[in-house]
C-alpha cells in the first residue's frame, strides 16, 4: 500500500474515505466499503491527519489503538491502496470548509467520490459537517456518501461503535466488548527483547514484547491470550501488563508466558491477541506467592482458551 504525507505524489483520481480511523473498527469498515467497491474506477484512498487534531491543539500525545505499522497492515488486508496522512498544522487548521474541499480534496487529491461517517467534522473551528461536505463537494461534481453510525448489541441496548468507547473498554480490561466493536481481538505486537528473566528463575519463562511507544496498553494486569508466532503457530498463554511490583519493577512491561511451549523467541516478532482479563496487577509478599498465583492463572487460562 502506498503511504504518503504529500498530496503531490498521490495516485489519482481517488475515491476517498475521510477520518482518523484509529482501530479500523466495524464502524470504520462501513465507511470504507463504498470506496472499495469503486476500485476499478478510482484509487481507494484513506485521508487522515497527523498528528490527530486533538493532539495538535492539546499538545498531549495520544496513544493509538492502531499505530501506523499496524494500521497499514489492516488497511492492506482490506484492499485499501493508498493512505494519505495530511500534516495537520496551523495552515491546515485555519482552512475553511470550502477551502478544504476545493483546495485539498478536489485540486490536490482529485477526489471523485468521498465517504464519511455522519459525525464527521472538518474545517476551521470544526465548522463543517457531513451535510456541508456533501453540499460543497456537489459544486465540483463529487458525490459524498454519508454512513450512519454503527452499533453493536449488548444485553440491554445497542452500543454505538466508536474508537473512544473501545478505549473505555480497554481501560477497564473489557477486551471482549472491545472485540465486538473492533471485529477482531485487540492485540499487542512487537519484537521480543531481553528482560530481567525473573520468570525463568521461578519456572515461568516469559517473552518480553517491545510494543510501539504510541500503542495504547489496556488495563494493567493479567490476561489469557493467543500468541501468533513467526512460525505461524498459534499458542495459548497468559500475559502480564504492568511494572511487576513484586520484583520492584519501575517501567511498564508486556510479558507473555506460553503454555506447553518451549523455544527461543528472542528477536522474533510476536503478535498477542487478548482474550479475557483475569486479574489486576498486584504486589505479592514473595516470589513463591507470585509463582503460586501464576500457576492459578495458567490453570484458568487453559479452561477459558479450550
């Protein structure tokens, strides 16, 4: 997939999906669907902003459901051909809705078709919405498809699917409801690096995952997981996300213990799919107490992952 931050080397004409698309959740996929159906005529293109406008105005770094490398892999699997990451700066932030449509979408990106969610906002002071985009684009013969907000069912009432709601689920460890909205298991991935190797000394060797710094970590604690190895094996396991207070850890780590598996994962790429939150992070009085708890975690994980 072609990834660019410049509109000068975009493959045109384009069918564009506009938005942030963090997570590429089921709601996002409905926005993408119309442009993918036009790929024989136009280049299916995602247009997003970097940094995120909220990050630009607040000055606070956002943790992402899908950092760039992960987002690209997901978009490629959906047949999106191009990702345009418009640099969000004072100049772009000050464009009126009319100027954004005319100068960016029409002149620079040669958009022939645009798809957005019904809550899409754009232009200076977020003055433009999906209906305004539709009216402005029509002046240039560009059709705008507006996708209704998507919902998923829970026990009581339909929940609107959104990246912010997925973040809330992950903050409480509710990875199963996050999966309902994402359409896939939330995962952590990265290269295995050397850790303190405490797990090995108590009979539970762990692989220390180096996840991207901008990856959103869910609630600290222990989860049962399925790990995808470079050998294409899928192995059951438990993962600990936290600072390991029992051994006076300071820096948060992501450590996975694989069940009924042995081998050397050092410097290999591992993707871990979170299945269920088991327990909160806690400090144990001794390594023996920690060892006994890990035994229990593994027993429960085996039952859940059967």
